[in-house]
C-alpha cells in the first residue's frame, strides 16, 4: 500500500491520528522536501515517529517513483507531503501512476496553505485564482501573475500569492557538469515579493494597484510562531516576518468582518 | 483558553495529534453541528475522546458564544469544527470576539473541502471563486451563483460548488410560534444540484454551459467511503453518490493530467 500522508503546516504533531498510524506501521517513510517545508526538520520527525525518514528532493521523487511504487506493491510505503497531498501537481501525478499500476493508494488529507490562509480573516469564498510569484533574475522578470491578480481584483476577489521556493538549484557554473554543486536553499519573503510587485505596479499605467494598496503578509501559518502583518505594498516591501515559509494576499473588496479582522494586523 | 479545533472531513481519527491533545485535556468540548458533518456522529466522538461532547446548533453557537467565551477565560474549552476552523464566517467571528475580549485562542487547522476537493485530480491553482448552491423552493429559485460559474469558466477556471445543508429548519407551521417544530435535516445531493443547474442552463441563451457539460460530483471526501463520479450535467442529474455530504465541480479548461485523472471517474 502507498499511503500519501499530508503533514499539515506546523510541526510533527500537525499530522492526523490516521496519518500517524500509517507512518508508524509503514515499512518505509519518505518525506517529499521540495515543494514546501515544516518549521521542523527530518531529525525531529524521525524522533517523533521512532523510525528513519528518507528525504526525497525533486529528482528523487521523479526518478525514484518507479522504485517506490514497486516497493508499495509488496510493503507499506508512507510518502509524506507538507500540507495536503494534493497541493502540488506532482503528487496527483504520483497517485495516478500508482492507480494505473494497480498499487493500492490511501490518501490522508490535512490542512494546506490553500485553506489555512483564511486565518488572517479573509474568507475563502472571496478568493479568486491562486498565483505563484517566482524569483526574478537579472535577465528574467516574469509578471504574468499580475494580470491574474488584476482580474481577481476587478471581481472584488482576493488573490493568494504563493512565493517561490528554490531548493537544490544547481550553481550556474555546474549546470552543464556531471557533478552538480548546489546553491543554498532560498525561500521568497513577503518583503521580496512586495518589492517585485512594486516594480510591476510602477509600470502599470492603469494604476489598479498602487504602492498604497493593502497587502496581507503571512509567515509560518499554522505553527506556534505564525506571524501575520498587513500594510501598504510599500510598507510590506520593507517588512520582516522572520523565517520561511511566507505567502501574501492582495485583497479584493473587504467585507466589514474582514476589515475588522485584518485591522488587528495592520502596521503603518 | 479557547481551542478551535478542525476535525477534518472523515471520522474521529482525522483530527490532528495536536487537536486530540487539546480535546483530551479540555474541561469542556463543544461540537459545532450546522455548517458541516462528519461520517460519524457525536457518540463515536465521545467514545474516542473518552469524554462528553456538547452539540451546538446555530442558535447555541450564536446565543451561547458569550457564555462559552466567559468559560474559556478560566478553563479550557475545545470548540470542534468539521473541516478547518476558518471554513465558515461564523467561526472567524467567534475567534475575533475571543481576541477582543482578551480570551487566549489557539486555532488547530485541518483539511477542508476547499483543499481536499483536489483529490478528484483538478488542480487547486485552476479554481476560481467558490459558490454555494441553495435549495430551491416553489417560490424562491435564486441563481446568482450561475453568473460566478460562467465568469470562472470564461477564464478557464474550475468552480467548486458547495451544496446546501439545512439542519434545524423550523416547519412553516411553527415558524411564528414560540415552541418550534423542526424539519428533518436535509443535505443537497449532486443529483439535486445538477437538476437545478439544468433548469438554469435551459434558460441560458448564450449556452456557455449545456446539458452535455462535464460535471465532477464528490461525496464524503476524505472518508473511507469517498465517491467521485464525472459525467455530463444531464447524467449527473440522475446520479446516486450515496449519503451526504456532496459537492460538485463545474470544470473550466482541463490540462492533460487533469483530463487523465478525471477519466477514471467518468460514467456515460
């Protein structure tokens, strides 16, 4: 059996009881570690589960999928995903492959940033399409997500912006080499994302969004050290919400309860 | 302390370890029972927790909030919500009241239909605004949700449709009386929702959606008896997905992986 277990968003105890039972009786436990992170590391999980946890990066998941599914035919494999199992396309793909190969699968759901983000008081019913904001480089500054934010806003809808994660990126020097060297992991902060947004907004003649637009920034949602801050785009571009993961929201129209809720996080 | 604990979507073991610890040490446990249901009842929860569980309907939550917050000032109260604590406006309101009154609050997240719905293979990133479909009566047939579905579809986005729940509705005869009598609880099925949608579609001259439009129906998401079925609107209007809760999706544009995933649920 392949158990695909959502770990939730905070620490080891955010797993569900059903998920923990699956992990405890599994023959092999694999942690997917490139689409998200918890506030704790592998060692803390190993201690809590009382068994070793293999960490799988993108290559290991994509290239090792066949071997993992083969193992799941004759033993119990628990594949751990931060948040909910269906948060990333790659996991849906894995479940589909398992089903196509006749491997029994059990999915154990958990909180994901896609629903937990409502902890800032903005209602899930008022969110439009979610976007991802990628790290810009000197030569590559994509801004297609901005159009989606504008479309949501024109309908009065909030936009959840997921912020880029780069783990195990090869250094530019080693990219064509056989033995890769890797850059340290990078996680985009609310400040960095706001700064990129500011640059886009400056070039937007229609001024649907300006530097005074309200932004809600969230860090480590669902953990004990969760931090929420709301302020103008300009203010948020110099904010410090601490360690990753961060995400931000560009609100649409605010209902009275939403306004009242968000006000507790407002900085000038 | 007021613990607001998400129970997830299936049975007693879908609670998180953190949530279960809060419940086990709480002085009082209250289950909110009018915005959603689990596949098990109060008795099963009481047995699992080893303590009594009070069931609170809408009146009890709204009128009893002051008393509950007062109790949480000097003891530990666990308020249990099916899905995630922030799935319904009323719970955000409760948390805000608690904070305003200086009652310490801990929110314990869990899976919600808003993220678990991706188990059908449609990616969360491709969803637009969520809508609710209410029960029609002889004289009241609201269809404002249809416009939102069309707007999502015109942007290629999927629409999650949450289906009406009516618990503790007074009978028409007793509505003006002091002692109310109540109708049996009703939960809208995928078939009923599809039937209402069919009626709207028949009157839509622009034919953005027709009776041949693909619909994905989901029942008891996250439980062992979860059922997913995909077919034309016409087919789904006579489908039977079993006991509640149901929800449905009006898909926008399908990406190849989404098509392949949904095909496993297709009925003709």
